[in-house]
C-alpha cells in the first residue's frame, strides 16, 4: 500500500517528464537546441520527485530502529522539531517547522494533523505542507513551461494543492467509514469476550488482534497507551475523537458509567451493536433509494466541464475568445462560481441524514 501511494504521488512527475520528451525531440534531439525553460522545469521535476520519495520513504534504518526512543516517540511531544523524516536535513527541517508555525497561527495545524492521523500517513504536518507546496510549485513550473503560459501554470499549481488536500481528506474519510462499518462487529466481539470471562482490557486486546484495519490499528494504539499508564476510558475516548465516531463515543460513555456504578456491560454493548447494525442497514437502504438523484447530480455537475474539455480538444478556435480576452476569463470565473453553487445545492437536495 505504501508503494502504491508513492507511485501515486510520483506519477505527475513521471508524466511531466514523458510529456517533455517530445519537446526535446522536436528541438533537434541535441542539448543545444532544447528550450532552456523546459530543461529547467524537467530538472526541477526530477529533484522534486527525489525529495518526495525521501519524505515518504525515509531511511530504512530509521524505520527498523527498535530502541526505546522510537517506541515511545508516538506518545512524546517533539518540541524541538528534530524528529520526523525531514529531521536529517537542516534546511528542510526549518522549512517544515515554519510551515507548522504558519498553520498553527491560522488555526489549521490541528485539522491537518488529524487528517494525517486518520489517513494513516506517517508524516508530520509540516512535512505534508512542504510536500504539497513543493509539488504545486514544481508542477506549475512544468505545466507553465510546456504550455508557455503563466496562467495555466498558476492553475496547475493551485489544482495540485487542491488535489493533494483532497486526496488526504478522501483517504481519511474512507478510513473513518471503514471504522464505522466495523464498529458493530467490534462491540459484538467485546461483548462476547466479556461474557466468556475476559476482562475489559483483554477484550480490547482481542479486538486489536482479531479485527481488520483501521479498527485493529486504533485499538492497538489504545492498548499501547493503556500499558504506558493511561486510563482505559481516556485511551478509548481518544480513538473516538481521532476517528470522529459519535457512536463509539456513546459506547465509551457506557463503559465509563459501568466502571463507576456497575452493571452488565456485555448486555449494554450488545444492545448498542444491534442498534448500530440496524442504523447502518437503514443508511444503506436510503443510499440505494437516492442513488438515481445522486448520479443525476454528478452528471449535471460534470457535464459543463466535460463539454468544455471536448470542445477545447476538437475545435480550440471556437472557444478561443473565452481564453484570450479579459471578458472571457470573467465569464469563465462566473460560470465556475455558479457551477460550484449548483453542485452544493444538488448535494444538499440528494443527501439524507440518517
């Protein structure tokens, strides 16, 4: 999975290099006739791809380090900023620290860190910010050089930032959805373990060993925190907060109440699991009933963009006034604004909260 993620990030650079190859061939095949801007953009893309691989992979030795410091690193706040993949490079470490400071000043650092934790991407927020902006700058230079247009380069740079942020949020949302879908089985396993005579801690360990990811990963982290001295309810509350699961918050609240006043925790968790299972079944039924409306919303949202792309590819001169005049760019901006409003409106219409 990590290799696929690396290829997904390195793909735009490889595509840019392959796109630049015909430009070198058309200039005569020799280095003297090549466009210097294209050469600089290609070199920047190569350097960016190398740095991105370093950020994502890190050193094999550091990942295999089994010392006490590496085991406790996830639970100790790094005030010096020397840890992480960029810690071996002073200028990159300073840039990552400044990026984190800027994000903290704008109140976005916690959101970025939470998204990275939910997506299970093992990098610091500063490294993610630095990588996204580096990818944007390099991609903008490459596209701007290939198209000989500053506007298209700027559009490509902004688009790459949005794609990077959207990719992280998409992966995080997928992990949260998996956790929610696995939650009824998780609570059933805890309830069954309690009925079999296990303690609550042993039941949580069984979940960490028997359940699939991301449930196993999150409960394994909770077990590690409990062994380091944290309370069971506090560790489980952190799991609910990281995965943004309101249902699991209720389950943790039930566990906390049972530990204070007593009661049959296995019966409570079993009832909670059955309720969640029925809710998930109802939610899937509602998605099936609203599938036609959602597909219609997607088609209506993508139709103007697809039609513009087809006309631009088949007959560029027909829409040249839109891309070569100020009034045309104003019309494009207004159209995109109205399209965004329409997409949000359609999304609100077809979305049913269960």
